[in-house]
C-alpha cells in the first residue's frame, strides 16, 4: 500500500504517475483484499505489469546466460 499512497502523493502534485507491479487484476487466489491494479483502477492511478513494461521499454535490454 505504500506504493499506492506514494503514487497518490505524486498525483496530488499534478504529476503523471504509473505504478509498475507484478500483480494482475485477475483474482487467482483467496485473499481478502483486492490486488494493486484493482485498487489503482478504483482511485484512477495507471498501472503496468512488469512484463508489459519490459516489453514496451526500448531502453531495457535483458540478456540471460546459463552458468555452468
């Protein structure tokens, strides 16, 4: 929730903000609370999943190598 509150503070300064999270809005567990994207949607904060951010970013380059 600290990330959501931080985004609300930035938004209150009329700055654009987007929260990047590993969570999706789809409920796939039995938690009592809503997931971050659902909360952000309710309070009008944009979200992006981590895989989407990596896919859309032209600055992030990943190279995986197996260690022997």
